[in-house]
C-alpha cells in the first residue's frame, strides 16, 4: 500500500468550513476545515469526525458601554445530509443516542457530525455549545466525539488505517479502540500497544492551562473510562488525567504545529515517560478559501499588484463602513489585527505608549482594524476587548473594532489590510495561520518571531520581525523589549516604506506572496502528515 492510500479518520472538536456553518471557535477549527478541503483537492482518502453543534460558539457583540456580551442561537442547516446512522454511547449511566450527519458541501472530504439533539434523548444538550459549560459537560462532549465517533465509523462501514486526534479532545476514541480490542480478548497492554500503532496525535497549545485535565473520579463517574480501571487510566494520563499526556501515550507519533512549537512542546512534555515522539509539522492554509487568486496570478506574471491590492483594500473599507459606519482612508496605512483576546497575544499592545502611537492615530497615518472574541468565561480577555473598543471610541477615524469575529471578517481583513500585526509573547503562539493568509494576499506581516513566522520571515524583504526572538519569564522585560522594537520598526521601516517608497513596498508584497504560496499551502502540510506522521517506518 502506498503511503497516500492510508485511510485516515481525522477527529476534531471544531471545523471551520464556511462562515455559515457555526461549528468553529478559532484557529483549531479553521485548520481542520482547511485540512479536509485540501484532502479533497489532492485526493487523499480521509474522513473527518466532529460534532454538530446546535448553538456553536458564542456570538459575541459589544454593548453600548463597550463591553462584550455573549449570546447563543440555535442553528439549522439545510446542507446536512442524514446518513440514517445512529450510534449509542453511555454517559452517566444513561444511554445517549447520537445521530450522524454528513457534510460534503464545501469542497471537503466527507465530514461526519455527531448530534445528540434527537427526540427521546435524556441529555440532548450535550452537543449544544462548543467549549461552553463546565468540566462534566466537556467530558460528555468528548465522549461523543471519541467513543461515538469510532462507533459511527464502524457503522458507516469505513475501514480506517490511521486515527488522527487533532488535539487531546479526541482522546476517548483511543479508549474505544482499546475497548474493542480488549473485547476480542487482548489484555490491556496488548490492546494499548495495538491502539498506539494506529493512532497519531497533534498537540496545539503551548499554554499549560490550555491542556485540559480531569479528575480520575470524574472520568469514572461520567463513564469515560470505557471499561478501563483507575490504575490503567492513571498509567495512560496521570492523575488528574491530562488529555494531552494521555494522547501522547496513546499515539505512535505526535506533532507540534510549527518548528519553534516543536521545540517548545518537547520541553513542555519532556517529563512524560512512555510517550510518542513529537515532531514539528508547520500548519498551512487552504489557498482557494483565503487567498485572492488574482494576486497569485499577478505575482507570477509580474502584473500590477498594487492596483489589485487597492481593490481588496477598498472592499475592506466598504465592509467596515457597512458594519461600523466608519470610513477609513484608502491612501493611509491600514494595520489589521484579529485573534482571540488572550493575554499572551497582547491585542492592545500597540496602544501601550500613547505618547508614541497617539499622534500617528490623530494624524491618520496609522489606521488599525481589530477583531476577535474572548472566551465567554474569560473576564481578562473581555477586558482586553473593552480596551480595544475604548481606543476605537477615542480615535474614531483611525481605530476600528469589528465585533463577532468570524471567517468573513478573517478573510476581509487578511486581504484588505496593508500590514498584518501579530505580537504574541514568544514562544506562546503555536503557529497562527492568519499571517499566512495575509502573506499570500500581499499583506505584509509585522510580527514577533513566534509561531510560524521564524520559518518564513525575511526581515525587510517579505515583511518584518520585531523583538529579535527575545524570550523571558520576566513578562515586564519581555514586553518592554518587544514594544520598543515594535515602535522602532513601525516608525523607521513600515511607515517610511509605505508612504515614501511604494516601489519597495510592492516588491515586498511580491516577495511575501512568492515566499509563502507553496510552503504554507495545505498540499505541503498533507504531504508532511502522510510522510512523517501517518507512514509507518
Ligand atoms: C485564520 C483564522 C483564525 C486562525 O488565525 P490565527 O492566526 O491562529 O489567529 C482564527 N479565526 C478565524 C476566523 C480565522 O479566519
């Protein structure tokens, strides 16, 4: 069997396939959606397993006092195909029926979505809100994804060679694979060994708290142990049971999502024995979804990139005017920034010293467009959103906050901005794919050397880095280093090039596209996953 024939079942809690399909929260889902589309484009025999979220992730809007608030709505989709298949899973000793839907609508390989919202189910809410509620609910959702997911594959008649857990959320699929084998008479260790042979795992977050863990008693109470004993659970995931540790031990091979993240993840999990090796495979994007084909063509043929960029910029300006009633200036620099509001991402970083940034906003030489949600339970993140909104109120003609970040906003901003700002505290950003979207659209990255950017950055040629890759446990020192560098590069490089050297700017746009278009297109990622992660050597 050649490698490309490996039949892969890809498990993920969220999928961002289309802006109309509210089954994603952020980067993890966007990556998963892009991956399934790439698999379809390039002919890989893959299927996706996920959840049909009734309410999806939060709709987060801004109230009249500038504070974000959350609301949830029931979504109905007419593009879901009923497979006629249902599977059962026992949660809290109750039988829960999961209906299996299929989505193939968006140029993707088949994606099967599990849904507990069926008549007669005692707990139909399980597939209600993505990343909502509390620990027990999360476990229930993960049982649906993992345990019911494997059962769905069996009933649908898919033979699978590789089970790919995209994030630790899918780990209970491993317990189900073990249960099947133990049911056939294998002992625990042999079942574990064989499960490992067919399982791979992708870890995403270098933030310790982002790696979920659950008390062992809770796993037992919920029924997630799936027949395993306390000792066996502890042997796999420790106590409390860490989902990432468990997935590292249940898989044959693991990967991190950028080179730097590979180093970080290996340090982070160095203390875990009996785990799979973590190799780096850098994320990519699905070009047809995110990149203006015309920019790619013009770059190749040496055509007029600037005029086309201005069309995209105008489309963004119109979009902002429609949404927020503010009309930004076409001949002035637009900096785009959209990501989840989390402290390490430092969304409001550029406002730190208003004596420097204030005059640039007043004069209109710098215009900044923000978007991004905070997790509904994250008050710190919500405070960050509020501070951005406050700046938009203070500088109404230069600062914009677009509420309710989604794929539509993501696409508009990564096409129509001039500069894509990214300032996480290194090395906290695993990869970041919005910068890839921007780069391929000729939007120049201005970023700390974190995530994917150290691999792509040609400083002053295809974008800029600032901060020189400085790392420190001393957050104040790190912030000071990066802030000074950001202001220096902005004032000494970005602004002079934009306003006084358009030729150089366009040259950089061209280099930005040329240096990223293939290296960070999903075809490369698929090849890497098949060669390095799925192949058995
Ligand atoms: C691209 C995208 C992301 C992921 O980008 P990051 O750089 O990881 O923040 C998240 N959300 C949306 C809506 C996107 O379009």
